[in-house]
C-alpha cells in the first residue's frame, strides 16, 4: 500500500469519526459511544499527520531527482488551484451553518447561526490566507 493511500484511509477514518461525533444526536448515538468516539479519533488523526510528514519526504526526494522546471510549475499550478477550490468549499460550507447547525442539536436562533457561519468563514479565510503566503511562486 502506498503512503498516499494510507494517508487517504486515515484521514477518511478520522473525518468519519468526527462527523459521527458531531451528528451524534440525530444518529441516536449514546453518550458512552460518543466518549469513545472522542478518544478514538486521535489514533487515525495521529496517523494522518505521520503519513503527511512521510509523504512530504517522499515527494521531495522524487522532485529533486527527476522533475524539470516546467513540470514544477505545472505541479505548483495544480496545487494552487486545488488550494483555492478547497478554500471556496470551506467558505461555502461555513456560510451554510444556519442550515446544518440545527441538525447537530445546536440551536442559537437565526441570528446566532448566521453569526457562527460568518465567523467560521472568516476564520477559514484567515487560515487559508496565512497558508497562501507560504506557498511558492504565487501570482
């Protein structure tokens, strides 16, 4: 199994466990199982960070050995496009908070849900903006 596949499996598992915990009320999950989910999410989450670090090492070795400048630009362009698409999805999901927050059992009223959505979209944008500065060759 490749490192990329292991990374995808561990991150998918961590995401699934987190979503099960967030939507535990509508799913009818008991408090005991919810506590186990809170503790159990750390294993695949830790593996995710471990595999990210390993994948970075593998790709830098590969890049140094065979990639030309034009291939590097294509790779960076793909990375930027993927990064922007992820940011847009994050902002859209955040602004949709008034629709999905009530299903989690969180009831803040329309104004509170909208405020949570706007603040979350702002935090997502700040985080992505800080990460954007670290990306090489931005245009």
